[in-house]
């Protein structure tokens, strides 16, 4: 016979907040429960990848991280929040399927979710996003700061610091070409989706020409993809996509979440965004 707490205690399962009653949520150990919040916009990813590429990645990587954590550190409880299909991606809204909200909306959502948990005594939240646009991160980081100031809560967003500190380039298998130019829906993301969702990758990716553009340069600031001549909505070389790299990349992201969740619980300092990213984020207007 099942005990009444079986849904919460069943360790092989990923616990989802939306499947719990408030009673079951109340019974969770406030000091030993870590929540995971995936949040990324629906956004065009070239003519070959689905608009949910970032959202699916944000959700799947933490889901996998929770499965590992359930075994690695079973004394804690890990709860997955529903993935929120919201983010700031104004620069490619000239394609259908890109839905952008302002950084203020991102901030309000992350803050509302975090404070709803903190007001009931919960202390840990890991934010998962695969969307590295600075306007999106501005909303997330501002909400994190407010949450940690107002409540006895620790919150982190691990992928931004890893990504902006170029950890991917430092660790990835040697490929013989410059992967730092793979900015959007290029080699990395196409590889990732070939691994995660091969049936969602349109075969036309094999024929897409490599297109490179420095999106960090001040001259492109405020311009949309089409205004920059990126008529197909990708930057990089999708045709090079490789399922083995996708597997490596997926595992790498998962490991970052596993490590960050444990460090967050143990009170270790989390890696920060590098100075230049923090500066750009600060200089950006709230919109
Ligand atoms: Zn993406």
C-alpha cells in the first residue's frame, strides 16, 4: 500500500510542483528542498530548429540534473517548477514565433515565483535558462538580488556565468574550427537538438551556409536580426552539427546544474557573470 506521502518520497521520480497538493508542499522539508525554475522565451532558431529550443533545453537539462541529484544527494528533495515560456528577445521578433517580453516582466515573474516559495519558508531556488540575451538576464539577476535581500533565500542562475566566462570553449572537445562564433542556432544548438530531439531538426540544416556576425559589437545594439541582414535567423554554422557534440554539450549543462545545486545548498559562493557582462547588463535600459 502506498503511504500518503509516496508522491513526495518516491526517489526515482522527478517531483513536479504542479502535481503536488498544497498539503504535500507544506510537508516538504523547508531547509532541504531545492526548486528548479526553467525560464526561456519562445524564439526563432533559424529555419531548421523549433522556437522552443531554449525552453526545451532549460527544462530537459534540469530534469536530468534532478535525476542525478536524487541519487547523488538523496537526503535533499528536488522539485521541478513548470517551464515558463517567457523571456526578452526583442532582436529577433521580426520572425514569427518569437515572443518577447520586457526585462521588467522577466523580473516580475522570477521575483513572484521566488517570493511565493520564500514566504512559506523555502530557501533554495536554481534558475535554468538557455537564453543568454543580456536583457533577459537583467530581469533574472535583478529578481535574484531582490529575493536574496528580502528573504532568507539563496537563488542562483548557473549557466550565464559558465557561458560568459567561456567555459564551454575551454572544455569542449577540439573541433578544428572557432566555436566562439556559434552564436545562435548554429553548430552548438543544432548539435544539441540533434541529440535531444532529432525529429524536430529540419534536414535543411545540412545545406545552411555559415553566417557569422559579432552581436556584442556596439554598432549592432538595438538592431533586429533582419536589420542586420540575418534573414534566416541564425548565426554560426548549423551544417556542422554533430550528435556526439550535442551529447557532450547536454551533459556539460546538466553537470553545471548538479554542481550549482549542491554548492547553493552548502552555501558555497556561486560563480558570477564576468565584469563586462555585468557592465552591459547594468548599462541596458529597463524596457
Ligand atoms: Zn538558443
